[in-house]
């Protein structure tokens, strides 16, 4: 990792992954598919049978594999101090399994030693040369060329993995459940539709926002929000974020401003001079995510999203109630409001 910090690592996808899910159910034919041929960004693979021993090289792909009832034999570490690189929302799915945890660049030797029959590398950021090397060990499942390396929607990625491990029916059930949670929140909060929302970050003196195919930007899109007009005018870097001038944070001035951060970085956000020029600050429309909640939104997986929704809905309702005097607990605890 380039820096030992939550936000700094988000700015380098090789060290910290970030990945618009549709709220519509998949066609029934998808759920019943037994096709084991996959076309992807680096070519095509065909599995001889549904995979049983799976290595997860994507920074968040192990969540999908665990949700399908399969414990990967190897997991790529992203960040966070949790056993086997598995965050709290997914721990129960790991059970007694003890996967090998891989850190940093991918070691082909380590992967080979795990004797996988499938290597899931969607969201891994591996190069085509690395793909070719790993393909000598086992079939490597990459992202579709329809999306960037880290831009596959969570449900699309889950369906692909499910087809490779023979769990398509289960995947459709799980996907429908999570889509239903999004739909329920939208139904309970119809006034959110069309409002603006921004997921922002601040680290090392730099402030910015998540955009495009990023999981945090998609989280809001899936809830019916849209980015601010000024944010859409910013240049997207690497397909998932942008940086802002410290003298002009106006692209962050949304109906709802969500800070993706950690408790130890909250004072830096609170002390941002130009943040106090934002209406979102003046009117109490900020929500703060500590490391666990920020992780759930950042992972943006079938397992982390339900946790994020459960935790954030009440905070968002308070921030968007139209009353500037309403206190948002997470913002108060982080020192963003008085």
C-alpha cells in the first residue's frame, strides 16, 4: 500500500479497491444457466465443471464467494484489521475456514500452492501478463470488457461467479433480497428521489469525491440520488474519483454529504476551512462514516450493502428532514457539528 491510511489507499486501486446495480430482477434464464464459458476483458475461459476450490484475488470478491456458501482457499487482503481479511458482515459466512491471506502484489507461487480450479480476479487490477501467468495454474475469471477493472456492479459480479461455481439459483435469491432492501428504503423515503448526494473523502490535505463506476457513487444512484451538477463537471480520475481545490469545495454541496473516512481522520474534516462555506454544513446535512461503515459502503458487495443500508438510513433521514436544527448523531460524534 502507498500509505497506511484508509483514504490514501482508495486512491490506488492496486492497494485499495472501490466497484449502477439495477433494481430489476434478472431474467429467469440467467438463473438457470449452466453455461461455463466466460468472455472477459482478457479473453475467454471454459470450465470443465463448476469450480470447487476457489482463490479470490479481487479485493472484495471474497464476499460474493462467501455469500454463495463457498469458503475461498485463498483471499486477497484489502485493508482492515479483521481475521483472514474478512470484515464483520461476512464473518459468519466464513465459518471455521482458514483461507490463506495474500497481501500486496499477487504471488503466482502462492496461488499455485493452493491448487485452485478457479481464480476469481474480477476487481483485482492484475495485468494481462499476470493473467497469462495465472492461467497456467487454473482458469482466471476477469471482469467483462463492458466495465473497467473495478467497475463491475455487485450483482453482475455475483451472477458471474455464481455461474462458475454452479450456484446461479442461490445468487438470484440473494440478489432479489438485496434489491428488495434498496426498493424498500426508496419506498419509505420517496422524497429522496432526485435529490443530490455526494460521497466525499479527505486525507493527507487533499479533498475529493467518488464518482462514476465507484461503489460509493453507485450506492447513492441505487437509492435514487444524483450527483451535484458541479461534481459531474469534474474530471474523473481512473474511473472512480476526483480531487478538488482546497479553495473550492462547492462540488460537494449536495442535499446529502456523506464523508467516507475513519474516526482518527474526523478532526481533519472538521477543520476544513472551506467546508464551512457549504450549505450542507450550515444546514446539518452531513453524515459521517467511521472505518467500519465506510468499509461497508466501499466494499459495495452483496454482504456489505445490507449492513450499510441498515446503518445509514436513519442517519440519512435525519440529515434530510429539512430542519437545520436536527442533530445527525454520526456527524456530532465526529465533531462535524456542534
